[in-house]
C-alpha cells in the first residue's frame, strides 16, 4: 500500500492524475485505513474533473470556431452535466445559443421578405430551440401566416376576376 501511495505521489507531481488515482485506489484496496489517502484521492478527483471540464471546454471552443455549433453545444452540455456550476461553460453556452437564435431570426426575416413564408416559419421555430423568445417568434410566425392568407385570398380574387372577364 505504501509503494502504491509513493507511486501515486510521483504521478501526481508529474500531473498524471489518472495514473495517480489508479495507484491510490490500489493502495486503498490494500489498506483502507491508510492515513492521508482518502483526502488525497478526493483532492485529485476534483482536480481531474476540473481538468476534464477545461479540456471539454477547449474542445467546445474549437468546434464552435470550425462552425460546428451543435457539436459545440453538445460538448458544453457534457461539461455542465459533470459540473452544473461551471460559469465559463454556462456563459459560453448562453452566448452561442443567443448568436444562433439571432442568425435564425435574421434568416427568417430574409425568407419572409423573399415571400418564402413557410421556410421563414421553420427558421423562426429553429430560433426558439436556441432560446429565442417564444412570444416574439409567435408574433413573427403569425404575421407570416396572415401574409400567406392575404396572398392566397388575393390570388383567388384575381382568378375569379379573370374568369368573369373571360365570361364577359
């Protein structure tokens, strides 16, 4: 047990946390009452979790910089699952979600202006999945549906007027 503890200390000094924990858990199995072992394991476990979270955070940033936003958000979800109080991950996730929602709202507006109402509605619904305000999205979608109804009515009237003119 003492040998495993010494090996664990050496691994810890070299910042090989997983190896350190493996050694210390082996020592714990051999001698459950080993002094200093349980607090040391707890400390290194916390450091390993923090290191893992930072690695995942870095991966999330890399994915985001490559334009892989959904993958980046999934990685941030993993970070927050492991440590719900991770302020860096929460802030980054909020920023990415806000930016993605804004992009989808802008895309929806461009589609609306191009009279592609159904596609605009899909874009606004996607914006809501990224946290865009439901009430605002509902208003945009209602406006698009109303505009579709008006244009459909105008088409019907134009067809009827053409028929009447043809009959005359």
